């Protein structure tokens, strides 16, 4: 599922005004402490729509609002990525040479690998087919059911939300000389 994004209502048709997380037929905005500027923009637009207060002329431009929405979306994605990188960095620092096995869940499935989320540490990482065996195993990807099945030297089948066991270690990232975590698949189906 795609993350929610801000957009100018006039850029999309009515059936596209929805939000998967709320299962709502029409969705505008919710207040969040990490989105203060977005709150101001959305609340000013809503206030003008119900004739509560006048809207500044600069905020009536569809092009300007579209630019503001794109900026808010980019900054929100950057903040999410920074948060994930921070967690990964500190988990890597805490491991410092140790290797542990932990349960996780398959959160995304692609034709070339899958993403595992480890709740204990709040980390997620992509495990690629090439990480499973050398040479890289052949695979069949069922995009409709989110199932990836490998064949060859290491046969594995993973499905969306399936429990797995991963080996977590730390590696030194060459470009930054900082520790980060590495996940390797141990087994499918939990401990």
C-alpha cells in the first residue's frame, strides 16, 4: 500500500479522494504533531471553504498549492527515512560484532526479494534473492498473492505477513564508515 500524500483536490477526481488506513470514502486531513505546516495549509483551506475566514490570494493558486503539497510530501518522506536510518544505526551500534537470531514478519514481497520487519528492534530490511544463495536462485513471483518461491540450491517460499527467523548482524557501511544492520534469512515459519 502506498503512503498517504497531500495533494490539491482539483488534481484528482472524486473517486480518488480516499485513504486506505481510515477506510474512508472521502478523506481530507487529520492533525498530527509532526505535520504543523500541513495542518496550517489544510485548516486554512477548510476555513475558507466554509466561509469562516478569507483565504490569502497567494493560497488560491492551484499551482502554488500543488508545489506546497509536493514539498510537504518530500519532507515527510525524508523524515521517515531519517527515522529509519537512525534506528538502524543505533541497533548496529548496539550489536557491535554480535550476531543474534530474531523473529520477524514479511512486510513486502517483490520479484527479486522481500522486506522483513523485526518488531523487537523496530528495524526492517530487504533480503534479496542474491542474498539467499550463490548462485542466485531462480524464483517465481505471484504478484497477485504476494508470494515468492525460489528453486535450486535453496528452496524458500515466503508470503506477505509470514513469520520468519532472521540472523541480525552489523556491518560497516563503506560509504559512511558507520555501522548498520544486515538481515539474513534463517528459516520461514518462526522459531
